[in-house]
C-alpha cells in the first residue's frame, strides 16, 4: 500500500494538480474574505463620514459662538472705556446747565464727608 500512495503523490507533484488545488483554495479564501469585508468597510466608511460631519458641525457652531462672544467682549470693553469720559461730560453739562444746584450738591457732599471724618 505504501508504494501505491507514493506513486499517487509523485503523479500529483508531476502534473501540478496539488499546486493548482492550493492556488484555488487560496483564491477562494481571498474572495470570501473580500465578500465579508466589503459590507464591513462600507459601514465603517459611513460611520467615519458621519463622525467627520458631526465634528465639522460642532466646530462651526463653536467657531460661531466664539465670534459672538468676541464681539460682545469688544462692545463691553469699548463701553467700559467710554464710561469715565461720559460721566465727566455729563457732570460738566450738569454744572453748566444748573450751576447753583451743582454748588449746593458739592457743599452737601463736602459737609457729609467732613462729618464722617469727625466721628473717627
């Protein structure tokens, strides 16, 4: 029996049947892997694209909000810078329009400050 098996293996090796069979099995396995991987790749690509779109939407929203915050901060900063000038202008206009009331208010404020200092 041993001689019959040896002659069969020699026959397979000589005509390349074994190599063709191995090649066919390998090709079949590669095809199967590609068929299985294709839907998975498609799903991964869809999830990846959706994730990228979501990140872009969030980034755009944050960028827009940051721009609005910067604009509001600039307005507040400008307003705060102008307050002392506006207060001085208002006081100057008040004294110009109502000089006697301004003198009376200054007198009362001076008297109150003097009284507060006297109690210490």
